[in-house]
């Protein structure tokens, strides 16, 4: 009877061990592949080899939730909070591209000391995008921009969305890079100082909450000013992980 009980206990421990090992293997796989459920709130297929899409992605974020992004770079990690109520299109786009692996191994292509660090070009040349463009989401009234200046911007082709509550571009702000009105794609920049002159012209969608020292360290690297301030050595985004609650 005692031998039977011992055998049952050994069998139970063996089964438990198999379950634990299986869980650890599964956890490791999904964590390394970027498919860890708690870090993929939109359940987007992880496909880092894909660097071009035919259209703007399906809207998957929940504007009532809080989103954060951990930008893992070759210089260290930068943690940012995203603002879906201020710029839902930009945040949804950023979440999609991050979770799909689009930003993996993309370099910083433009660094202007005392101003900003720019990245997100899949070609590595500073002129690439995801294959589509999407509209700005800027409320100039919430930014305190004078009506005369708003009218001047409108004459340049800028259109505004008065349903959102825009955030001002201060130090540590994430904003979409563009080549004019409504030309957002995958490129974005992080400012190192307050840049009020950019308000009304660029869609701001996030802010650094940890790792500003990394942003400043990148901003201090030597660049080729005659080549659009291109860094003389490559600084990579290794991966961007999105979390929500």
C-alpha cells in the first residue's frame, strides 16, 4: 500500500514537472517572438520582415485604455506613455507597427542637437514609410494657437480636428514626422526641449516617462550635418513592446 502511494506521488510530481517545463518553454517562445499576450493588446501578427503595407491598419486600440511603449534601443530603453485621446490615428498606427515588428532593427536617421532624435524609416535613409499615409490629428485651439496663425497654416494645406485634445510639444514628446500636411507614416521623433514652434504642424501622440537620459545621449552623438544630420554611427531600435491596462 505504501509503495503504491509513493508511486502515485512520483507520477504526480512527474506530470507536474512536465506541465511546468512546457509552460516555461511556451512562455520563452512567445516572449522572444513578441507574442506575449499581455504585451500585444491588439493581437497583431508579429512579422518583422514586412516593411510595407497597402493601407492604413485596422483600428484596434481602445481610446479609454492606457498604453505604454518600451522602446529598446542599442543605447538603452526609453519608456513612453501614449495618448489615444489626443491622437488616436497616430497611436493606433504606432501600436500596429510596433507589435508587427516593423520597427525592429530600424535606425535613427536624423539627430539635431538640442532639438530632436528621429527614426522610423524602414529604408534607413530617412525617406521611407510603411506604404501608406494618414491624416494629422491636431486641435490648434487646445494648443492655444492664435487664430491668425491657424488661418495661415490652413492656407498651407493643414486641416484640423477639433474633436481631440492635443498635447503640446515639450521636452520628451513623441510626434509624427511628416513632409507636409497629412503625410504621416512610420517616422517619428522625440524632442529634447520644448518646441512650441512645432505646435499645429506635427501630431504629438506620446511622452517619455523613463529613459530621457537615453534620448539625450542619442542626441549628443556626432552627425553629418551636410547629410541632413545623419548620425555617423548607427543607433538601432531593437524592438518596441506595447502594454495596456
